[in-house]
C-alpha cells in the first residue's frame, strides 16, 4: 500500500511538471510575447532620439540672441535713453542766450517829446552772461560722464539680455529633453505593463507586478502633463526676451553640449575688472562725482554779465544834431551767502562721491565672489556630466539589459525590470540637468566677465 501511494505521488509530480512546462512553452510561443521581448530589448538599448524631426529644426541659439539684440524692448529703450544723454552734452556747456533789449531812456512826461532833453534817447542793447572760466567745461564733462555711464548701462543691459535668453533657452531645452525622455520611458513602461499583464493572465506573475507597472506608467503620464503646463510658460518668457508678439510661432530648443572650455579664475578676475560694463559704469559715475565736486567748488567764483547798449538821440529844439551814445557795463554776482548755498553743495558732492566709490568696491567684491561660485558650478557640473556619460549611464543601460535577459529566463520579475528602467531614466534626467547647469554657469560667467568667452 505504501508503495502504491509513493508511485501515485511520483506520477502526480511528473504530471504537474509536464503541465508547467507546457504552460511555459505556450507563453513563450505566444505571438504577443514574441513581439514584446524583441521590441523591449530594442527600446532599452536605443535610448537616443532620431536627430531628425522637430528638434533638428530648432533655431540656433546665436540666431535667437541676434534677434533679441535687435528687438528686445528693454534694450531698445536703454539705447534711446543713452542717445538722449549724448544729446545733452553740448547744451550743458553752451552759453546762455544773449538778451536783446530796446526802449526809450529819460523821456520827459510833460510834454512827452524825444527832442526836448539832451539825455532822451532811443536805446538798443545786448547782454550776455559769461560763467567763470572753467565752469562751462566742467558742466559739459559732467554731462559727458552721465552719457558715458548710460552707455555702459546699455552694454550691461545687452549682456544681461543675452544671458537671460540663454537661460530661458536652456530651460526650454531641458523641458523638451525631459518630455522626450518621459515619452521614451513611457513607451518602455507600456511594454513592461503588457508583459506583466500577460504573465498575470497565465498565473506566472503576481497582481502587485501589474499594479506597480500601472503606477509607474501613471507617474510618467502625470509628469508629461506637468511638463505640458510648464513649457508654454518658459516659451512665453523666451518670446518676451526676443521681443516677439503674443501670436508668434512656437520655439523649439536643442539641448546644449558639453564644452571643453578652459576656465582660468585669475584671468576671469582681471577680465571682469577691466571689461564688465557695470563696473565701468560705476567707475564713470565716480569720475562724474569728482567733476561735480570740482564744479561745486568753483561756484564760489563769480559769474559775469556783459551789457552793451547804443542810444540814438534826436535833434534839439533848434534843429542842431546831438551825438549818439554807447554804454558798456560789466556785472557780477557776489557769493555772500556761501555758507547757506555753496558749502552745503560741496559737502553733498563729497558725500555722493564717497558713496559711489563704496558702491564700486562692493560691486567689485560681489562680481569676484560670483565668479568663483560660477566657476565652481561649471567644474562640478562638467565632472558630473562626464561621470554620467562614461560610467553611470553605460552601467545603468547594461543593468537594464542584464535584468531583461534574466527576465527572459524567469530569473527576474517585472518589478526588477521597472526598478532598473526607472533608475536609468532618473540618471538620464540628472545628466540633462547637469548639462544645462553647466551651460547656465558659462552664461553667468560671460555676464560677470563682460564679454563672450566660450
């Protein structure tokens, strides 16, 4: 009897093994399975998008920068302000208009006649105010420094617009790259979901695997919706910087590349102190305040008022001619209220000059500190991108392929596939972010240095 039970149990085990083998063979031979696995392997290995299409049609960043320099309203307004300041230079040093006067002098009332008194005459006069020598030149120099400061401000505005265009373009490119990776990853997750559902249908996978794949797929869809909301905002900001109207055509952006630019901190420091328009503008403002102080000190010197008049006299009562008369006078102001008017203006000019000097020093320190920060960001981001490209991403792709091969022979489940694929996806996103951070830091360095360098 025991031998019969043993043989029976042995036959049952052999039958169960044959049934399991048949189920596995049926699943392996399923057309859907045969289509899913090769497609899955192809998608995992090939994560790059075809260079054609919309992304290949993205405009070059240089073309967008040139468009912004032509059409940006803020930049055009700054240019007009600078032009207006240059037009104020010559009038600042010009003389006041001469005064022409005409009238009757010393006319008796009773009777009202022009030939009764010898001192009665018809007068024509001309007067001209002349500032103390040196004042006109100083006023013109102050106005010229104002125009020079605004000129540096125009250059700074142009550099800032270029920086802002680059940052907005890089943000838009990162968004487009993220959307591309999300769509690619979602297609892979959809295939994983089909695999999990097929295995679950024949009892070879747990329901948790299907739910996990559905959850990850839902997360990808939600992230795509969020990117769809954010992209129009970024595109609108870039269009604003370009000076485009609200009905402008959509803007495509291409992810920037990693540059092997050598960055010398000391050379950048010297370049920034020598060429940064903001610092040059502050130096011009310091020079302007020095001229203003010199002009305030010259106010103690008097100004002059020159007058010339010609008097024509009528013949006397006997018909005899009278000689015409000329007059020439010089008048000057007396600075007797110096304590109340001039000395406070001198003190004001000194205080403003010291304030401008301190602003220049503070701005120089800030520029040098930001340069060090941005150089550190570029070095860190460049090393991160290289690490992702040479080590992290290749290993992550190999991990996905190894997990997929293990899954084919039932040595891994869908959850392991999902984890390895999501890890690869997160690394690809991180690499794109570090690449954008690197190029953003270069744009900031160019703004701080005052000129294009990379």
